[in-house]
C-alpha cells in the first residue's frame, strides 16, 4: 500500500488531521493548487463558525431537527452545487414547508425556484410573481419581496451549509424557545416579534430579512399536513445580523438558571430563593425563610 502523509507533512501543508488519510502522491498536486485569497479565507472562517453554531444549537437546546440555513437566490450561479432542484432533479414539486423539512430532517440542500413550487403562497411571498389584488379576500395578509428580485431560495442544515444564510430558522418546543429567549439581554427583548397566522413560510423568511428582527412564528396548517411538523413546535427565525449576538448570549447562559438543558421540573414549597427574590421580599415585609 502506498504511504500516506506523515503528521509533519500534513501540519506543514496546513491540511490538518484529515490530510493524514490522503496518499503521499497527492502532495505535489496540492502544492500546485491556487492559494486561497484573503477574502475567501475570511468567508470560509465565517462559514465554519456558522456551521459550528448549528451544532451548538442542537446540543444546547436538545433539538430534534437541525436549524435551517436559508438564503434567497439572485441568480442561478448562487445555487450550491450540492443542492437538489425538485422538479429538475427528482421530477416532482414541493411546497416550501416540505423543502424546509427535507433540510432539517434529512440534511438535504434544497434549491426552490419558481417551477419547483406546489403551493402559491411562497411563489408570491418570495417575489416570483405579482400578488393578485384580491388576495386579501382569501388569504391572511403578509409581506412580500419585490417582484423579480430573487429567482429562488435555498435551504440546508445550518451545521453543514456551504453558503452564508440570510436567515436561520429553528423548529423547537416552547420550553426550548424559552431557554433561548431568556438567554437574551433585557434590552434585546423589543427586537423579538411574533406572528400567529399563516403563511409561516413568508413570515419566517421575508420579515426577518426586511426588518432585521427575530420572529417567532406559528407553523401554519401546511407545515403540519404536508411537512409533518410535530404538534407543539414553533418556528423561530433569526436574521444573520443577529446570529452571533444570540449565540454569545446562549453560550453565556448555557448552564444558567433558565437554560433548557439544566432547567428541571420540581414541586417544592419554600424553594430556595435567588438573592434578588429575597431582597424584594424583604422590601415588601414578606418572609424569606
């Protein structure tokens, strides 16, 4: 068997541990590869950090499915090479909620262009067609992107996405979301909005991108009927500009009083009070023991 890289060679080439399994004859080819420019290196570093966020969210919130990286596509050249296009590659159509499900459950990167859709809401919300004037007669109101601005949308698990997301969508139980929300600073609370009516594929993508705010969204009937979303799940959409700050707060409070992993149920009279409880009770003349 031909020899492999030595650890010294791998370190010298900057290839890391994975390179130890590459045949030695590949060294010269790798040396001749064009150097990654600074901008590309920074992009890869940022993407690596974003992928790490996906793993950390799953662990800290004990999520059952992967958070989704969502990116709006301006041209076909933006479509990741690993993405499947439902109509072109598999000969069928999907609703957007089903594409979300494929990404978060099966780890599939899915690119949805106009011809891939099987539900009219996303086609209108993402600006692929002009919304009919009479739509409010049969649909709940929702915002849309400018017609023609985007040709499609791509989704993938956050932990393995090869693109920078515009929005990250987390599917979680209320208790898991509580742990996430309570890790935020008090001054960030006004940045969280919510919406409880359809269509969730619009409210979880269009509004976070347009407003730069967090959005907690009630999954609509299509999510349950077509995409098999579990009863009790909520959708929490995070614009990319807020992702780093949200993760910093979550990590800081990973083992805090309100963390999901460490927040256990108990029914105990006269339970131990935090110090600030005691101070407030004393100021009111109430018992603290």
